[in-house]
């Protein structure tokens, strides 16, 4: 096992496994003043809310493009993108990557929101093992999609109601294309705190407007290739501090990609416009950090997370989706404006996430145990879950016609199906997205839909080893609970 950070857990956060019945769960959530509605009983297929299909509307014809048929997504479970840091140096999948994608197919979820981040060019990779979607990797990416679909067909008999996307990325400030230990950042603007934390000097050059134009072309090319390989949609990634997300807070950047929201969203909008032009049959999704907070760091080695921006520091105009005067408060005005613009350009699916794993992981993937480069949680992790669920429901209420996917349910553990069902039943989200839980317990959606009790031995307890492993240069997987990783001598992937 990977060495735990000695800091967590904090004793006053009750482990979810101790919340033995719905009343106890509700009472604990109420004691924390959290809005975390759950159903008492989870209903299986075919009648249960999580088993209901969702229909993506038929594509309207435009220009010379014929109409596309409606697509039915067979249930309300969605697999969130989850990298394994296990591709080849050339950006191709390995057998480890394929195993993970097969597990996504075997899960029973009918929406695959991107599989994992695939860079649109080498320099934009977050690590030297990240997949790439470029002409040279087409065969590998096609085999990955096929492996997922075949595994699904073997278990569930059909794939007509399985919808698979590919997440496209450029890692911006967090590029490490050649060496895990060697950052090669591309920054949209100088961010006083992130520059300091990640060692970027004040005279470090910004990515140029010309480079951004070239990159827009790369995203469009990558999306077009993904469409040719049979992916149903691409996710134009705008989350977690990577380039598409960083540009959304580039208030101080001069020129056409900074300043007002139209400029800050130009990169996203031009990619989507290009995809509509060059790959009209492809559907478009966006994974969005719908809110962000300032960076957090431990208050002492192994200690609790502390926000690096205090009230005495004045305004904080760097967190998209937060109030600059009170930057730990979500503010969705611009977020709604952005989603409206992206919807008008043809975006059909929005996957809601938050913050960044590099500088405020507790709002992004709430966990009781921090990863090696993290900090003990500064709030009960259930607060992080509730925050993402609330923001998701506000986005769904504002955009009833978009397919909205919520994230960060894993920390709910035993109560995940109960909360997911309640949210879907009440229209607070269309889909419940599963991240870490699917690494430890890929069969959870199938078990829930079949009305089987959960296998408690496979429930993710948020030990964060899936995040710690890659920080230490290892492939990612569920070391504590997936026997494949638990029993495996950890070694670098075969290339
Ligand atoms: C090991 C690991 C890899 C991840 N890789 C990606 C990724 O490639 N793209 C992405 O958008 N999010 C990625 N995420 C974030 C998850 O998709 C998800 O938002 C997060 O884990 C919270 O959901 P959960 O509570 O179900 O785990 C990753 C998370 C983990 C733990």
C-alpha cells in the first residue's frame, strides 16, 4: 500500500460508513447544515428513476448536413473521465488503459463522459503517460472505444443505448509532457498565487494568441478524428485548472482571449464552432469547473487545508464561478452566461465539476484522507459533495434542455445510490456521475439497477491512493480495493 499522509482523518468528521440508516445520515447532514436529500429505498430497474432512459434530441439539419437521429441513453448512471497515467510515451493506450475502459463498459452505466483526458498535442499532456488524440494514435483510440463497447455488449447484450464520448484536453499551466518531475507550463495569465506555488517567474511568457489559434485547430482536428472513430461526442474540457478552464478567469489577459466573458470564452466557442463545421454529426459536451476557490495548502506539514487568500488580501478576481469579494462563495452569474453561449452553439451535455486537483482538491474530489500532495480536509467532505450537488441542481434548473451530469458522489459511499436516485427523481440532475467509485467498484451501477445489495468490501472510502500513486510516478488504480492493483507488483506499464 502507498504510505498515507499522516494528517487525516480528522476525528470530528464522522465516517460515512458509521451512518447506518437513512435517519442517522439525515441527522448528521442536518447537524452540518447541509442540503443532502436522500431516498429511503432505491428502486431497481425497470421502474426506478436511475433506470429511466434519457433522450438526446435529434440533430436539426443545417446547411447541407442531414438530420441526425435522436439518441437514447439507457439509464442515469454516467462514468466520469478517469485517467490512469498508463498510456505509452506516444500517447497510445496500454493493456492497463484497456482494462479500465472495459470496466467502464462492464459497469452498466449508459453514458461515458469522456473516458479520460486525451491531449490534442504532445506539449499539452499533463504527464508523459497521458493519451493523445492525434492521427498517429487513431488505431489505439479506436481499440479503446471498441473494447468498452464490446465489454458492455457481452454483459448487457446491446450498445444501441450506450453513448460514449472522449475528453479532449490541453493541460495549460499543468503540462508535464516529457517528465513527471519537469513542468512545462503554458499559462494564460499571471496568477499571483498559482505562479508562486508552481514556481512561475513574473517574466514567464504567456501562451500567445497565435498559439491559442493553432490549438483551437488541434482541438477541432482531434474531435473530428474522434467522430470518425465512432465516438458519439467529445468533451471540450474546461475544468480543473487546465487551459480551457484557466482562460475563463483570464480577466487580466490583454487581447482577444482575455478581459470580458466573450473574450475569455472565445477559445471554447471557437473550438465548438469548428467542430460543428468540420464534424457536424458529432455531439458536443463540456466538462466545466462551474466554480473555483483560491488555492489551499496545509497549515503545517500533514496539516489541515488553509485558504491562501484571506479577507485582508482584498479582491480575488481569479476564480471563475466565485464572488471576487468573497472567493469562497459560489457565484453563478457568469457561469450561466457561459453555458447559455455554449448551448446556443450546439453544446448538448454539461458535466459539472469544480476547482482543481492541484490547488483545492477538497472542493473537487471530497475525501476523508488526503492525497500525498494534499491536506487534511478543512470541512466535512460531505460539504464538498453537497456544494457540487447544489450547483448542479441550479444549472439544471436554469438549463432544463441540456443533459446535465453531476460529479463528486463517491464520498457518499453507501448513500450514493440513495442520493443519486433522489436527485434524478427530483430533476436536480439528469445523470449521477461516478469517478473514484468506479475504480474500486465498477459493478455498482449494475448492482443498483438489479436491486442487489451493495458489496461493501468494494465501496471507495476515499483513501486517495488513486491520486497519490501518479503523484509518485506510479500508474493509477484502486490499490486498496481492486485485487488487480492490490496484488500486482507496481511497475511501469509495458510500452
Ligand atoms: C485518479 C483520478 C483521475 C482523474 N482523471 C480525470 C480526467 O482525466 N478528467 C477529468 O475531467 N477528471 C478526472 N478526474 C476527476 C473525476 O472525474 C471526478 O470529477 C472526481 O473524482 C470526483 O468524482 P467522484 O467523487 O465520483 O470521485 C480524475 C479523478 C481521479 C481520482
